[in-house]
């Protein structure tokens, strides 16, 4: 069986969903929400994960028109190599007549994604990532397109803790002009999610050629940034809607900031004591109005 594009596989599963048995529906939901993981799982492993038999997984594949599970798995692996375009993701949502139900499904998927991140949190890897940050002479942070929001967020809080942070500006200067002095004492943090930017990959390779350490924040082991980084922190960006979800990536970044902050706790307390004095002196924040008539 051959599919013309990646979106066709998801559409195929969605179109068969009403006819599936209870067990097959559980498999379908799992594959739609976790296709990156499912692509490298055996039929037996998927069965254990969703609490159905291996034969049910095989029947699920044949119900979709595949000769067997290996053919379905191959299609899944092709799918993660060629991430769905925004247009394809929008087309997947055209069949959703009940907007309330669809929104709830998106939110449920976000909750499940956060739960998976919580359960699979690699504390040793997180600890190593924070050590890279604290040991760097200078930290360069890059995020393209929607990931730029994440880069600004990470840069804002690291700048509170440290004094050597640079968020790469996507304005007039080229990326290479901004990082021309990067060397083996520095750390390059790349935040990238599908569809991966070629400019981001070029920038990482530029930093790597100059022996800088690489910290990647990305989605899966299949990401092009995973294998070329010194440390990779993984947080899935869900595909349920045409909007790129930043919920789990933000949780990854919050975990990283917290890990760094715990190691620099005394300096952070001193810094915020100074800031509070400045904020109070220049009335940065509006002070609460107390009602003098109340006792």
C-alpha cells in the first residue's frame, strides 16, 4: 500500500476511526498523538502500551489496508522524516465538525504530552545541560520562527541569573556575523521544532566547527539537532492543530531554568534584592491601594 503524502496516513486513520473496535480506537488515538514513538515500537510494544493484544495491533494495520504491521510502521517512519506542512495540518482539521469537541481534544493532548514529559524526565541529562550553561564563557541562544518566542523566554531568565547571555537577533545582521567570535569556551543553545529551519542547522554546524558546545531543545531523537548536540532536551510539540504547540517545550525550558537557578540560588537572591530596591525607587510596579476606611 502506498500513500501520496504524510497527511494521508492520519486522514486514513481518522476516516476508519468510527468503524474500529474499542481496542483499535485506542491504538488509533495512540498513533495520532505519539506517532514519533509509535514509528519505532513493535506491534507487541504498542499492544502493551495501550493494553491490547499484539494480534489486535496487526488487525488494526490490515484494517487500514496494509499487508501487515511492518508496512504500517514503515509509513510512520517516513512520516516523521517528512513532517506535515501547515497546510496539511489544516486539512486534517477540516473534518472536525464539532469545534468544542476538537478544542477539548487539543487540550487533552497537551495534558497527555505534559504528563509524558513528567514521567520520562531525564534528571541527569537536565543536570548536564545546566552545567553546560554555568560553565560557558558566553551563551548564544537561537530559535527561528515560532521558536524565537522560546529563545526570548529562555534568554530573559538566564540573563537574570548570568551576565553572558546573547539571544540571536533575527534582524539586519546575519546569524554568522553575530556568532563570528564563538569558540570552544562557549555554548550554543538551539531551540528547534518541525519544520526544522535550514538556517538553524547551518548556525549549529558553524558553532560546532568552532568547537563550541551544543545544547539542543527539540522534539524527538529523529530531530537533526539531536545527534549533533552535546546534550539534547526533548519535549514534544503536538501536531493535533495547525498551531505549533509550545506547552511542553515551555515546560522543558522552565525545568532547565529551574535547574540552573537552584545551582545559583544565592546570587539570584542578591540580584532580586537589588532589583526590588530599584523597582521601589523608580515606582516600576503599581503599588496596591489600601482603603483607609477599612479596619
